[in-house]
C-alpha cells in the first residue's frame, strides 16, 4: 500500500512535469514559427523593394504588399504589424522552401562564383605537378640499386654522393629508395 501510494504520487508528479515541459516546448515552437514567418515576410518584402528599385517601379511595392492596389496599402500593412495579426496567418502553406533554397543558392553562386573560381585557379597553379625524376638520375639510382641489391640501404655518405651525381636532393633520394624497396619486396 505504501509503495502503491508512493508510485502513484511519483507518477502524478512526473506527468505534471511532462505537461509543463510539453507546454513550454510548444510555446517555443510557436514562437520560432512566428519568427520564421516574419523573417520570410521581411526578406520577401526587401526583395520586392530591391526589385522595384532596380526597375524603377516604386509604386509596385505598395500594391504588392497590400494585395489591394491603391495608395492606402501601406497604412493597412502598418496597422497589421502593430496589431500583430500578420503573424497569425500561416504563410508556410504559401511558401515553397525548396524553391526558396534553390533561389538563395543561385544568388550566392552569382555573388561568389567569380571569387571562388579565381582563388581555386590560383591554388591549382601554386601546386607543382608531381612528375617523374629525370631519366639520367633514375638510371644512376638503378645502377646503385643493382650493385647493392643484397643490402639496398645507402648510408648518409652514399646518399650525399648520389645527390651530387644525380642532382637530386636528399628527400628525393630517400623517397626513391623507399619506393624502390616497396616495389621489389
């Protein structure tokens, strides 16, 4: 009986916390949805203003914003914003998020594509092409390899002598011997 009473009270307390958290979460979702709608509305209005400004049609903004047409369009829009009733309309049904994303992507590509292409070209031009070693140098290294095939590990003095003879640097000689041993063992 005591355990049943405790479990019942504990269950009620958990349910109360669950309800409070669900309510808070729902309020947060509603708030975020409203903010997203307002942001989308603002960006579309700014886009219309920019388009009207570039084409020289300043009157088109007022008509497009109110959906009505005359000069009173701006004042009714301001009244809606003051009431907060503009947020009560669910604009998600009217807005296509996929089209909006692709439009944003196209704008960003137009804006930054020339910069990105130029910087990538410069980056590719900076890098040296990896090529083969000169034929004579390779032949001299192969000659040394065939003479010392039982123990193909040149000492530092031998590497320095090979560097002088072939015209390669120490790193190239070390890498050539490492690769040669991998190929043949």
